[in-house]
């Protein structure tokens, strides 16, 4: 269902897995949590689309996450990383909501075209997470997160395990990030109305390193109906378009539209000269909030200090694609027309 990765966690696992064998020359790795975009609480006006977290009990599906990152360091050269993760998720109803079980099947990583061999990836295949989700679609806790945190801390070489990284690998910190991501993608959309064609705003923070952030505005819009399939069954889904920008007027507008869950994105320490733009498209069933396809692309420009006397400009391009195969879907999932490059 998403954090995919859980998506954020799987992405973090792939990045950490690559560090032990093929660390970046500059030591830079980014992170972020899905920003909150909130719609309207009433259905005033015709044509409103209501989003409801209501997956059928017993729903099982496979989620594949592919992340390609290219970083141009100017005279310092170019680095390309490819991360891929596949997990199986199963949703069952519980007395107070839902239990969402995620088991990681496979993790792969390439660094400049060469496979990364790391014991973290093998160890992660033996773990699983269970999200405890309330009837309102919000996750309150995650079973198994401490086991994963322990594996990561134990497998990362001591010389790479800086105090900052160790703090990020604390079970409570990982859980907080995962819960924030889940609730931004599901809980905040549950029982919300969106008028097709109308723009709704959110705020995101792209973390370069502790104390250094790029803050950006998210412009979200339901652009129309979309067809999605589960085997021979055709369902009525919608396509959502997200655009990212760092223009100050849009950030100010997004800040005024933000809500309590977005508070963590309003931190101090923005990168001077940093810029981020891009877009994402998502196909989702509004009646269940199950996602059928998601493609995202970001371009990030920022300064990077090599030492006290040297600073370079980095251009980083990220492409992430999430594809899903439900228990009664054919092996090949049709590509969505109009998906972004």
C-alpha cells in the first residue's frame, strides 16, 4: 500500500545497504517524508470525489519499488544508483481497524552499474512489518520496526555508523517517520473530498543532511477519471497529479494551507540556493485508497561543501516508480497512459 516502500522504509533500506559496500564519495544521502495534502471536509458542490480508506479484508498484493538516482558533481564526475525492492502486503480487518502486514521479498542495488553485495539486504528478507491502522485510516504503531532497526545498526560498518546515522536508525525515529508517511498518504486523504481540477497545497522538506533542508510546495490536483484493472475486473479510479516547486510565493501559499501534520516540514535551516522541482502521478481507487500505479520524478540543485575551502554545485535527478500486482491480477500490469517521463 505504500511507505512502499512501505516505500520510505524500503528506500531507506536500499540506501543504507549501498553505503556499506559502495559509499558515496561525498557521503550525501537524502531523505524525506510524504507531505500532507488535505482536501475538503464536505461535499458542497457537484462532482466532488470522496476518498475513503476501506480495503477489503484479505486483500493481498505485491508492490515493486524502483528508484533511479543520477547525481552530477560537475568536475567531480557523475554517480548513478539504482535501487529495487519487492514486498508482499496483506490487509486484514481487526476489531479496531486494519492490520497491514508487509514482508520484504527482494532488495537489489547497483552503484555505477555494479551490483552491491551487502549482508543487510539478505537479512532484511527475513523481516516483516505489521502496521496497526485505525478505522480512520491512520496508522498508530508498527510491529517489527525495532527488529529492522537492530539489523541495520548491526550490519552497517562501525566507521560508517556516525552518531547522526545511528540516531536515524533508532526504532522510535524510524517508526515516527514511517507513521508520518503512511498518514500523509492514507490517513490524511480518508474522508476527504477533492474537486477535480481544483489545486490543493502541501509542503515538503527534502533533507540533505541534519540542519540542511530544501523546502518545497506541492500542488495536488485530481485531473480526471482513470481505468484500473484487477484481473478481468475493471474499476473506476482517479488520476492525481502532484507538481513540486520552490518558488517562494507557492511555498507561502502552501504554508498558509498546511495543517498540523505538516508541522515537521516547517523546520529551520533551508539550504541557501537549493532548488527542487518535479512531478508525480498516482492512480488510486477513491473507494478503497488502494494505489495501482505511481511515478515520480524530481530534479534537485544544491551546493555541497567538500571541505572548508571548496564547494560544488550538485544536480540530482530522481525517478521512482511503484507498481502493484494484486492477488487476482495478471502478471503483467498495463502501463498507464500519460505517465510522466
